[in-house]
C-alpha cells in the first residue's frame, strides 16, 4: 500500500511541476508575441508596458526619445530562434529589427538583445533590457 501511495505522490508532484512549466512557457509566448506586435506597429507606449519596473525607474523615456521613436517605421521583426533559457526564470532572445526613418527614408537593421525575467508571483514576464536602441551608430 505504501508503494502505491508513494508512486501516486511522485506522479502528482511531477504533474504539478509540469503544469507550472507549461503556464510559464505559455506566458512567455503570449508576452513575446504581444511585445513584438507592439514594436511592429510602433505602439511604443504599449511596448513600454512590458518593461521591468526597476528598468523604467532607472531609464525613464524622455519626450525627446519618444519623438525620435515616432519618426520610425518598423519594416521587419525577426526573432531568429526565439527565446533561450539563461538561468532560473530568465530567457534571452536576439531580435533583428528593420527600421525606416520616415524623414530620410533610409532603412537599417538593428540588433536587439533582449533579456526577459519571469515573476512567479504575478505569473508575468518582464523585459529587463528596455526598448530597442535605434540611435545611429
């Protein structure tokens, strides 16, 4: 009888841990898709809603920066291989973004190295690296 109870306990724990992983992975997929959509459509306020609160506090977006973002049109957003795990509750993703400056009509590609952190209490992913850096280099 103990063996059956122990087997049932092990099975239940493994199923519950699998459910938690599924919830986290589904949240990551929903979050990165919604963020990509916001960036693709130039919805910079919407994209900012995915940023980690500590990042926002340390790097507030100025009105000048907002104006510069308004001069851009995204023409491509390639997530490559998608997010890769990097430690507990963190993933990294390298995205290539094609962008056109509406004033100069010049197109260029920007590489955005994203780091996402999962908050298990809120069951939500947060972008820790900020919006893409579109400044000319």
